[in-house]
C-alpha cells in the first residue's frame, strides 16, 4: 500500500494491473453475492420471512440458531476483510474526503446491518424483513460504488502513466 501513499502507483503499471485484476475478482464476488441472495429470496418481505422463519407451503424449516451462527461467523470475518480492503484502496484515490468518509461509513454500517437483519427477522419480529432488504440493497450499492470509484481512479492513473511515459505515441510524439 505504500505505493499508493507515495504516489508510485502512477509509475507502477504492474501494481496497478494487479489491483485492477483484484477488483475484477471482487466484482465476480459481488455478482455471486447477489445471485446467492436471489437464489433464496427476492426483494419482498414475504420471501425474506419465509427464508428465515420457514414456510409450510414450501416445506422449509426455520433457520437454526447454530446454522445462522456459523454463517455469521464466516461473514463477519470475510465481509470485514472485503470492506477494509476496498475502503483502504478507496482512501488512496483523489476523490473528496467527504465522499471517502461517507462511503466508508455506509459500507461498514450496511454490512453489519445486512448480517444483523436475518437475526432480527428470525428471533425478533418478521417486520425486520424490510430492514434486511434495505440493508442488503444498501450493501450491494455501496460495494459496487467502491468498486467503480477505485477502478475509475486506477484507470485514470494508467492513462496518466501512459501519457507521461509516452506509451501510445509514435517516435515523433504524435498520438
């Protein structure tokens, strides 16, 4: 990360490329996260309640405490690592401090809220299904925004590097 702090990312095409490949990988993770959600539920409160509390119509059981605890345990670590990595990369961009703070807070809060939403539906009240839906949508939007902000910043750095180093021009300096 020192490359970002010292500004060397403008001169380090390989590092820039590796981070862009990482962001491509995270984009696939983002897509699969949405696919997993929509495999089990949709954006209706009824489907969220049926997923967590079970459904006689679909012959499904309520989610167990142990099953939810195992998923939460894994998600808290993995989502925490994902969010800290993406927000850390975003901090090294040229975007405003206000945007960086706002987007970081939104992403962390929505990640925790998304995880808590299932517990609230299952063990507090079915009306928390709306909270679960809102937190999932907010998390997905904040993650894709982080991906776009960092990707655009890196692509801009690559263009800047190419202009400074003369890549893309002929020997006479004409493009």
